[in-house]
C-alpha cells in the first residue's frame, strides 16, 4: 500500500460529517452550553536537586514548568463561552504565563477564538487540548502520553476544524459514531531554537504543521450492550519553513498551496524540494493507528488500547512489528480511594529494521529495505517532533530540551518502558495522583548509546479543595538512573478559579 492512498482516504474522510448526524447525548451537550465568563489563576514553585526539575513535574504540563531546578510559575487566564441560538455558540480565551528561570519569562500560552454549530467547531489560535478539544483516546492525567499529540509541549497556534465529541452517524441504528479534525498551524519558536542550538548545527525557522484524524466507534447508544470498539487514524506533518543549513541548496522549503496538497495527501515534493523530499514525501510525516476496546457497567469500566506509531510507508504497512503504546485502564466510579488505574507498555525498538536503504538491488539483496525509522527525528527538520524543544508526542522519548550539548533532535528513540498511573480520593476534599515509570534506552538506530541507559521516574501529587474553588497542591518527585539523571524535588501550588459572570 502506498502512503498516498492512506492520506487521500483520510483527507476525504475528515471532511466534516454531514447528513442527519445527532449528538450522542443532547442533554449533556446542552447543559454545557451555559453562558459564562470565568477566570483561572495558578501559582507554583519547585525546589529540586542536581540542577533539573524531576521528570514528571516537567512532563505533560503543556510546556509550562521549566526544566531548570528551583523554578516558579504564575499562570492566569480568562475564558468566555456564549450561545447564540439556533445551535450556534462562540468562545474565546487568553492565558498568560510568567516562569523563571526561562527563555522569555513572560509569554502567551493560550489565545484563541472558536465558533461552534451543533457538533462542528472551528478554532483559531493556540489552545491547550482539553477534553472537548483533544482527539486522543488516552487518559490525560494518568497516561504516559499520547504518541501523536500529547500535553507535553506548548500548544502550536493553528486553525482547527474539528468534531469535538463522538456523534451518531445516520442510517446506523445508533450503533456507529464518529469524530475527527483537520488542522494547519505554524511554529513560533525560531528565536528560542537559535538561542539553544549551537552554531555548527542547523534548524528550520517558521516551520508549518498539519494534522488530521478520523475516529469511528461502535457503541450501543442505548447502553444495553456494554462493549465498545474504537478505530482511529491520525496523520501529522511538519513542512515549510526556512532551513539555516549552509550546505543545502534549498533554504526556503516549499510552501505553496500545491505543496500543501502534497503534504495533505502524502506525496513527494516537486522540483523546488530537496532531493530527499523528491525521493520520499514532502515534509516530515508521522502518525498513529489507534484501537480502543471498552467494557462499561455502572460500577466498573475497563479499557484496552494500542497506538501503533509510524513515520513512513514501512510503519504504515506494519513492518515495524509491535512498536507503539499498549495500555489498559480500569475505572471504579463507586470506589473513591482508587477511582482509576492505568498500566502502559511503550516499545519503539523495531523501527522496521536496523537500516534504511530503499534504493538498492532487490534481486541481490531480498527484503523490504525500509528500516531505521528513527521516530520523531527527520533529516530535513532536525529539531524533530517538538515545539520549543519539548516533545509533542510521548515524553518518554526524552525531549531535545534535555540535550546538554546544544544539538537538536531526539537522542533516545529506541526505548522500552513501563508506566503506571493511579488516582483517587482519601477524603471528599483530599485527592491524590501517582505516576511511576521505568525506561530503558538504546539511543537511536544510527547513533546507539555505548551501553543501555535506564531511568525510573516517580511522582506523588496531593490536592486539597478548599471552599470557593481554591485548591492547594503538594507534590514529591524522584528520578533515579542514568536517563536523565538523579533528581529529587518538591512543589507546591495554589490555584483559584471562578465565574466573573
């Protein structure tokens, strides 16, 4: 199968659902359409050893918490939502962050406006992927992180047309639902990369993004049958921009509308592209196949899921074996002390084989030849699948921000890891969350480490809810091992949210 066929089908399928689609739960949908203006403010501080903040205090925090030890953050935002009648509504939000020590201590974290008609939304700006916005199927608080787009990095400013929740498709008797999205965005981290990457390395300025997804779910909307199955396909692309590589003949990467069609469909570049992009496909492409199996009753919900990661045709054709994220989740709605448990296994060792040699004598050397995928890295876009040097996907493939030598890209793409997450409540006001991960890294396909590197990351987070929407949180985190090192830290945060009207 050719990558172009997959991308063409996905592009056509993610055109907004039409016809007699219905919201799967109109009561819940309408209850969320209240007219309000609210604020959120949070201040936090971290003390840690050996110069770095522990792994799970930094990761999956939308890039807000600095990596450097002994840091502080202040985040404040205002958000508005207003129905317009006849199924229309609009919303907007702005969120500012002050963090030290950090490159540019004051910056805009979120700034967006959105327009919604019934089940279809259009959002413009930078926006964190909260429940109504994210297309991920993994738990946002307990999972190690979605392999495509997680909550690890700052949100990329984008235009996103999306179906925020599953809607029942017509003529399926209520058994088939779907959702999806189609987005284009642009990076604004060029000055940061210039300050981080050493002079003999290169990066791409003003890089463009594209991602789309399609999910189909089989579920009895009458809740008489407890089993569900969800299948999904996601496609992510980095493209365009200006390369700072003095050796390349093509500095301005192709970015015309015709080139946009090429990256949407996964086609090779034209005459104005680099030789590599003319041979392969234009831009740097990633994606996941998602499968999710569920069982839900009033007192128990079980989920099993797999994200199969790919970054070229060999991965799309499943030649990279069992690589990806495997997980199970158990929810206990009526057992407060342990409400939810997540156990995950992440493996990225296969990568379609050790070498990548597409153009060779197949008669003399039988085999596919498309290996050494080196997930999250790309020769034309050396900063990799990252924004402000934080990995956009799973944080367990350690982000380029940890590179102490000023080089871009991911140094640990061949890993295997276990991850455990759990949460519950000790009292009605006191809740907890625990994360524990163990990782083994063998470096990259062409740049293996001299010996296996290991790391164990632990976080215990306790939150106490006071009256009038005040929350106090205290956390302890410990890292042990050679990746990324031994660190112990504690944090304290105070948050307040409420209605302005």
